[in-house]
C-alpha cells in the first residue's frame, strides 16, 4: 500500500463529513506569497495535527521545521483552500448530507433539504475554521 493510500485511510478514520478542520497559520514568507498552515482536528478534547497525512493526500509539501503544509499564493483564504482540497480528495464520490449544520454548498445555494441525500461537491464535506 502506498503512503498516500495509507494516509487517506487514516484520515478517513479520523474525519467524517460535517467535521471541522482547524487551521493555524505558522509562517508567512517575507514576500507574502507563501505560507505554512497546520491542519488540526479535535480528538478527545485535545488538538491533534493531521498535517503530515494531509500533505500526503493532497500532494503538498510539508514544512517539518514549522510543521504545516506550505502553500503558495495570495488573494484568497488559503486555509479554506487547503481544507477544501483535502475534503475533495477524501470524499471524491460525494458525501451524504449530515442534516442540520451540513456544510454542503448546496444548502447555501437554495437546497433546504436536510434529509439523507447525496451531495455532489466533495470539497464542502469538511468545515474549516481558523485558530
């Protein structure tokens, strides 16, 4: 089994649709064009970094000195972009609506049906919040 596949399986054990992935800004380059962001979930009431596995799954570079995913770019919420990318790769086939509080963009775009049904955009399976 590849490292990417084993990381994906581990993450699928830890995060489910509707869960929140917290982002922590660890470093910004002098130019402001790249940053290091740590991805964290809450496990048993304690913060737990999933950045190493997320780097494998998203084909991102892991900055081991500052501990986080190195991402380039500016002009958008890069923490959201990382969590969206991770969610998209974990739940490629879509995901089932989790009911009230479901993070799917369908609900923001007029779908008020919170009964069990399939959402087609897997990038919105996970919620993102900055710490």
